[in-house]
């Protein structure tokens, strides 16, 4: 019976994730929605990730393994986009995992609303402390939207994996992920969303579990590359919107994306790692140089949590010592909680 349901292509990026890929693949194999094409893309991984993928492919005909030379996450995303044959496309990173209804809930929503894009809540889990944070938005749920009706849609967390895409729509945009650069999702998400006529925010429990671990891109201590790639991502986004005459229409949303992802987040990371890094000054100057009033953007108050607004106040006043103290207290509390639970 499920064969009459639309085929869903799930693209999994596998690189140096031998400790995690079993859990990831198992969470897909065990989906309540069965009509799947699972594309496991081994990005030239030097560990056993590729072998583990092959083992699962031998056991499940829905799985196809693609081995390729290392090209980075963007290249994996693009290969998956080109190879997918489903009606819908979803992405998963090999060190994360998904809920049993990850596909079923998203597809049901897409079919009901004839959606181009469905996005949903996710849970961020800190590997070392076990701390869990749910990411959600104050946007009408189970309602067809687009960026012209509700510009706030563009501020949706810019990740590939918290969304389901209608494959025909995605390909019709002609968009591809930029190669050899981190924060590729930051570039792609707003461009896809501004092109989508029918976007739906799914009412559900978190469907995706994002593991924040040491060694991941989001915890990289290479602040030089972080600065270069974040800056390039913001410039890509602004150029795309300006070239299409959309910049003024969505200026507030673009300003907020730049502020959060090329000011607040990296500055917080640097302060908590090395407040004397020269890149602290570079990040402090970059976004205000583009958007002098960015800190007053209405989305800052609307979208940032109370905890993050406190951190932002400390950043604006350069109270880095207090930031470090509060962060260490919170981290110690999380470690103690994990130990005794």
C-alpha cells in the first residue's frame, strides 16, 4: 500500500562519522514511512563510514551508496540533488538522527498543502553535556505561506535538514550549494524560500535531532575560515537579492540573518574560546559596517531567546568576562545534571 505513496529521497552525508552513522541510518531504515530512496553519500571518508554504509545497503534495497572523492558538504548536497529520483527531497547529516515520523509527518503536510517547502522543529543536543534545546518559531503553523505574504519566513533557521523540498521545485530554481565553503545552508535557505510559492510550517514535535559535537563545523575553532566563509555567505545572499530587485523588500530579514549568523553567533563562539582573538574585532566591525542599525532590528527581540538576548547585551557592552563566567556556570550545571540523571 505504501508503494502508492510518493517516493521520498533522503540524502545522507557521511564523512568521518563512523561513531554515529549506525544510529543515523537505523533511524531512517526504521521510518514509519516506507517508500524511501536513501542515498548514503560517502564523501571520501578516511574512516569506516563508507563500509558501514555498504553493510546497510546489502540489507535494504531502498539504500544506495555513492562513494566520491572528498568535496565537502556542499558537494554532497549537490550530488544528492542530482541523483535523487523521488517526488520529495530531504537531507540528513551522518552524525545526527531523526524521529520515526520524520518523513511521514513532513510528506503528509506537503501533500495536504501542495507545498514546495515544509519546515519543522528540531532539537539541538550537546554531545558532552546532554543539554537539549528545542528550536521553534513564532509563525503560523499548518498554513500555506510565502515570503511576500510573510517576510519572516526568510528568517527560518538556515539549515538543509530541517526542511522537506518538492524536488521539481528545488531543481526549477537552478540553485546549487556553493563548493568548498562552510555555512553553505546560510546561503541557500533564504534563496530557496524566497522562490517558494507554498511554504508550510509543520505543527509537530521535533522531527530532527542535531548533535552539537566537538569537531563539527559549528564548533570549529578556525576563526579565520569562519570569518571568511560567513562573510562570503552574507555577500552571496545580499548579491542574490539585490540582483533580483528584492533587497529593499526583504532588507529587515536579510539584516537579521547577517546579524545573527555573522555577528552574534561567531562573536559568542570566539569570546567563549579566546577573547583575545583578532577575529573578535573583525566580526564586531563587519555586520555593523553593512547594517549600522542591525542591533535594533525587530527580529532580534522577536527571534532570539531571553538567554541569547542577555548574551547579546553583554557583547554590545563588551562584558566578555561576565559572558565567560555565566557560560561556565551553565556548563557546569549541565555536566552535573548529566552525571546524576
